[in-house]
C-alpha cells in the first residue's frame, strides 16, 4: 500500500476497532500472527487478537465513553506512526482499580507495520503513569 493508503488504513482501524468498539472485526485489521512488541497489561503471552480483544473489552467496561483523537499520523514505507489522545470517564474497575468517576486524558504513541493490508507488528507507549494519577491509583 502507498503511504497515503497506509495512513487511511490506520485512521480507519482506530475509528472502527477503538472508537466504535467493533472488536468482532479485529481480524479484518490485525493479522492472526501479528507480533505485539509491547503487549497491553494483562495480555502478555496471549495471541494478539485474543489479547487485544480482552484488553479492549476491559477498557470499555472501565471507560465506557472512551474515544481516541488522532493528533498526528505519519507514514514511511510499510510503517505508520500515530500520536493519539484517549478521553474517557473512569466508571468501572480498571486493572483492579475501582471506579473513580474521573474524566481522564491519556496520551499514546503507537507504531504499526503493515503487511498484506493488516497490522503485522505493533509497538506502543501509552502514558499509563498519567492515567493512574488521574484515577487516583498513584500520586
């Protein structure tokens, strides 16, 4: 895919899977043998599709109104970098932390490598420290 197409794919992936919560469509966007270089909390050792679906379900229960805003998307070759901001309200338990009712904002940087029209590799850096502070889990 051309770089412009890769950016469009990334935007569509974020919108459908994360913002709309269409976890049943993960296999359309992520290869079953994709490598997650930075597994999400609680998903270590799981196949990527299972781990991502599990984490997204847990996040949706903890932050039912969460949405990503895409701040930047850059593409070079088969790689796409995104700078995102998650917004949501902490109304359910998250990683064992009881609901705080706090409105949160978390910055995320993510890089994906695409192959055959799907995510083949993922690297990500969510600002979990900031999120944990906002929900009162740490000072």
